[in-house]
C-alpha cells in the first residue's frame, strides 16, 4: 500500500519515535503537574519515525487539487491563480507581528493601506466608501442588508421589511436576508435568463426595502435592463444591493455604482487574489453610495476585518495598475466565451447569448442513452474530468436547468490551458455517446471512487476507530 492509503495509526510501530535527544546530564528540570491535570492513561498517539510522518503528510497533500497544480473551471467561485508576491508581502514580519489591540499611533502604515484600498475599490466600483469589517462574502451581504434597513429606519420608513431576490440568485442572498429579518420576495427570470421586468413591476410597493442582484447573474449573463430596474426600484423607494461574487468580468470595464446600485460587497478572496479553497480565508468589504456613508459604522464584527486578505488584494491592485486592471474583465469574458463556443456542439447550451465570466451548459447533446440504457449525466462528466487531471466545475447550479454545468475559466488562464480543457471535454462527450458506462464508473484512477457524500456529511467518521488502533 502507498503511504496515503494508510492512516498514520496504521504506520505506527510500538517503540518507534521521530526524534532522539542526547542525555546532556542536566537534572532538576522535571515538571510536576497537579494530579488533577494528569491523564489516567497515556493518549492513543501513533508511534512513527520522522521520515514516515513526512512521507505520509506530503503524500496526503498531493491528493489535494490546488490552483498551483492544475486548472479550476469552477463556475461561480473564481478560483484563479494568485501571484506569489502577494503572499510574500503578507508574510513580512512587520505585518505578521501586528496586534489588533495595539495603539493606533503605532500603525500609521496600516491605516494608509486601508485608506489606499478604499480609494482603489471606490474607483473600480463607483462607490463612495467601503467598510472592511465583513470577513466573507455572505458576511458582506448581511452587512449591506443591515445598512439598507438602518437607512429606511432612519427615515421612519418602518414598513420596508421585504427584499426582492431573483430566482437565479446565489443561495446566500435569501439566507442573508432571512438572517437580517427580511421577508424574501422572488422575482422570476425570463426566457433569456434575465430578470423579468414585467414580473418585477407588480412586486414594487411601499413594503419593499430593495432588491439584491448579481450582475452578471449566475448564468454569466449581463442584466441589460439594469438601468430600467434601478429606476423602477428607486421610484418605489427601494435600494439596490449588488452581490459582488461575479465582479470578475466587470473589473476595469463597468462599475456597479454607474448601473444604479446603492450598496455592494466584494469578495476580495475571489476577484482580488487570495487563495480561498477549503473555506477561507475571506474578506467581504461593503461599499456604499454617498447617501449611505453615514451608515457604514454598522457593527458586524470586531476590529477591521481580515487584514491579511485586504493586504494581498491591495498588493494585487497596485501591481496591476490602472492599465492592467482594465484587462481583467475583458480577459475573463473572452476566455468564457471561447470555451462556450468551442463546446456548444457537444454540450447543450440552453441560452444562446454572449456570456461574461462564466456560462452554463445543460448536459450533453448525446449522452449515450439508448435501448433503455441510462445515459451519462452531469455528475458523470464531472467525475470523469478527475481522471483527466481537472477539478470538476460547479454542477447542478443554478437550479434553472436540470443538468447544469457551470464553467468559469478566469482571466489568469492561457489559451493553451483552455485548449487542453476543451479537448478533454470533447473527449468525454465522445465517450458518453459511445459508451456511457465509462463515465458511470468514473473516476477510475483517483485514490477513492464515488463515496456516499450524503452519508459522509450526515455521519462523518472524525476519529480513529478502536479496532484500527495499534
């Protein structure tokens, strides 16, 4: 068996140790613990050599898929390459040694960084100012909604307790609104995958606090009626909230503030370069228009957010500069459209339209189903991609399509990488048409096949079992 096929406990041998210290003759340094703190019996820890430990964990690390080792075509999550200079800057001792409780006069440089990134993000988004307290995108959503509520309450407009959310929205939108105590009102999408303005109009009354929108939306489509939507919502007394998760294709090209949005959050860990796989780290600063600046002080967390992520983002912006920031959005949209047009003859494209940074297929044109035999599904395609060395894209989201495959290349990938991915996707489509069983059994060459994901989530095994102990 390979090192990563075994638990570290299975490598254990009684009496084996990972270090050896010479007896230097020093005495009197024994530590006497109070009896109440002593264990009744020794902890069950593995006994392994240093080389076994190093090999075990190095091999485990190689089981992970990372953006430094391969391409993430991961729609809706923007897993792009992050320049290593950002990591070097964030690791400088002067920054690592900071403490959130030290006196403000001792950190003028940090204050300057916050002021600098505030100006930069305001220029990129068209907002007036940002607060950096929110520590993630959903945290930013909650903060923005709290600002909207405070705005209405300050005007004595207490009836505005409902928020409009498109049926194509990220799942965090209605969740954040519910946590904020707002009632969710759904607005439908039209046949083009955009917010249906005719469905929106009857929803606008004096109980509406605002509307949450992602533009481009989760289908990767730009909401071309955004100015009309903004005028309608504002005329009804509501505000517009911008979910910045899909900001990538707009950077340097279009500003949410110019579209009519009043408040927004940005995912610095997506659009502005911080590795965020595995749930963190994150940062979701919230920007507001001029009239909402007095409400930026809403208290959502201690201190000033995740400084390490903010620092990385500022380094990224300064490194790109005004000229190269303008290329971000254009390259993100170019890559997505290139993949979409290259594959739409073998994967179903439900909406024929120019996309922005991501797009959605609805399964295969020919899934190989015949004579009562089940064809290849979106899940099968995702699992088969693992055999070819690619991370799977987002699947079965958005919920508008039954076999959704959402793909986002990001602006940091080369044409050569995109071409290789396109070739593999076409190869999988051919396999599905000729012999879908190949896909049904995928992945074939990964350490594990298809675990029962529901059982793993509901009944996780988080510790070594007694019968495996050495």
